[in-house]
């Protein structure tokens, strides 16, 4: 299946209205791998322009025999 790397520019601001006292948030750009027509990452991997990388992993549930073979008690 086709995979693409998406990049979003989100010019969010902190403060009141669009006056001069507002400031941009730290992460203006967000990039992540995804599929066409999916607006988020199914891999749970995100990288922001602030230098932050987010990663999450879900481990599949294994049977007792697999856990024992792997050395997990």
C-alpha cells in the first residue's frame, strides 16, 4: 500500500486576539508518515519543528507459551 510523509504547518498563537501581544507556539510544523486520505499517523510517530519526536508502540498480546519461550516470567 502507498505510504507518504505528510507535513502540516499549523500557525497557532498563544494569547488573546490577533494583536501584537500574541506569540507563536513552539511547534509550527508537524511531519509524520501516513496513508493518503488519512489525516493522522497510524504508526504514532510524529516529529515537530520544536525538535520533539513522539513515538508510541502497542505490543500484541502473546500467549503464555510465547512469553515463556522469550524468557519472560
